[in-house]
């Protein structure tokens, strides 16, 4: 069993820290306290940028951002559609891209098991708290049974502190997209080409461009990729 005095001490120190570094120190201490391979707090902010803290290697974090794995990560996609904690085994890993992503993550030191807590904050904010380890299903099920309440509590402590120390990242109220703009953004997020989107929606590519530019303007995005990331981070589209 986890020492509750140690747990409370770690969380109290994090609460008292005025800087973002306190989040990183706390998550490393909690990883060690619970004896798992990794813990991560991951916030996709209103600009589509990714912010957080955790124990994944720098190499994996860089690889994830470089390859824009936000597009295909089954954990991100699965948790966007849920409000309750998610065991990674319950997610859809059947696609070729998802399987390749999973194999690569293991090669970079992640474990085969995961448990993520979706967090929804003010103005459509979306974040995740994840615990990850390498073990068989039975051992992982016991861990979740014993510690799921702790993970939920810790997730909300981290999100509250992140909102306090990074106020500039708090999302602005989202301007609604039209149904056609949502359709276009969703298909682009799924990897469709513009020609494929136009064909699926039975419109010309010129008309599609109007929808995309309108959505981009509403989202305050620099380009189409930025617009898709903002729409996802604000919960305006779900893929």
C-alpha cells in the first residue's frame, strides 16, 4: 500500500510551489512512490501547443511532437470522447497507425499498460493525467483497483496547479463552428486530403476552402494544421 503521509506531503509541496518546476518534481516523486514506470500530465492548450510534465524520456517527447502523434494517439482520441478514467486496454489499437505508434512507444521505454484520467477545465480546457507501467493484465488490474481513486485525485491536483502557474495558457471561450466547418475540420484531422473532403461533402474544393478559411479565422489559427489542432484542443471536433 502507498504511504498516505508521503502522498499528502508530495501534493502539499506541489501546492506550495510558485513555479512550474514544482509540477515536475512532484510527478517524479509520485512515480517513485507508486512504483510505476511513468507518470505524465499532458495539456493541449488553446493554441494547439502541448504542455505538461512527466517522466517520459526527452527522446520520446521530442519524437511525439516532431511526428505530430497527437493526430493518431489512441489515448488522446479515446479520452476526448470520455469523461471517466480509461484503461488503455479498452481503447482501439486495431488500426495500422495505432499499432505502429504503440510499438514505437514501447521501443522508447513506455510500458504496455496505461491508465488515463481525462480532465476538462474552464472554457473547454482538456488535459490528461496518465500512469504507465510494464506488467501483465492481472497485475495491472490489481494496481488500478487499488489506486484508481488516488490517480483521479492526483490528476485534479495537477490540473488545478497547472492552471495557477500557467494562466497565459488558459483557453479563451470558443467561437462555434458551423456544421459544415466541423465536418471539414474533422475529416482533415482524420487525414483526408482536401480533394477527398470535398468529394465526401459533395462540394467543390473552392467551397471547401471557404469553410476552412472561415474556421481558421474563428479559431485564430495561423494555418490549417493549427486550426485543426485548436479545434481538437477546444473540444469543437472529436476524431
